[in-house]
C-alpha cells in the first residue's frame, strides 16, 4: 500500500470525529464568541480569494465559485432569520437552524470525500493538480465559505445592535 493511501485511511477516523463534533455543536444553543465570529469573517473569504486566484485561468471554475458564494450568502441570511437570539445574565447565546448548517457542511464533506476517492483510485499517482479547480468543488466551497462568513457577520451585527439598544 502506498504512503498517500495510508495517510488517507489514517485520516478517516479524525475526519469522522470532527464531523460528529461539528454537527453536535450546530444542534442546540451556542454561546456567541466575537473572536470566533471575526475569525470566520476573515478566514472564509480569505480562503475563497486564494482558491479564486488558483482558478483564474478557468472561467467555468470562477463562475462556479461566484455562484456558490451568492448561494451561500443567501443561505446565511436565511439561516440568520431562523436563528433564535438570547442575551442573558450568563452571556450572549444563539440557537441556529441546525438543518441549514448541517446540510451545507455535509455537502462540502461529501464533495471532498468524493474527490479523495477519485484521487485514491489513481489520482495520487499522477498528482491531480485540478483538485481545487474543479467547478463543482469550488461551487460547494463557495456555498460553505459564504454561508459561514455571512452567518458570522450577522451574529456580530446582532450583538452590536443589541448592545446599542440597551
């Protein structure tokens, strides 16, 4: 068995554990932490820009990324409308719509898993350079990145407006 295949199989339990913990965290009431929101606002768009720069020579991939970003922004706004916000003596809390966050995350994970299976079945040997330039991958990543960045921006906006109202 080749070393890349061993790494691939060794990462499966780690990925499954992170998925489980991420989905568990999405379901139910969560504490609002501004540093996390700011991190999402900075990190996700930065990753999108890096991937967009890598796909500059591929207009279809660029268009797919743009469509994913637009869809993600729409889903983020919709998700914020379905979110329940609370300000208590214990702190700031929100309860997101679990369905949207879980669906977006699982869509991304499914796409990455599919790409890894494609690579594992022969792509490792030739070093598939288009892993991150696939239009479908960029579409799905765009949805994920824009959803989480938009949602984080909405959470900070809620905190700011609630602080000013009191």
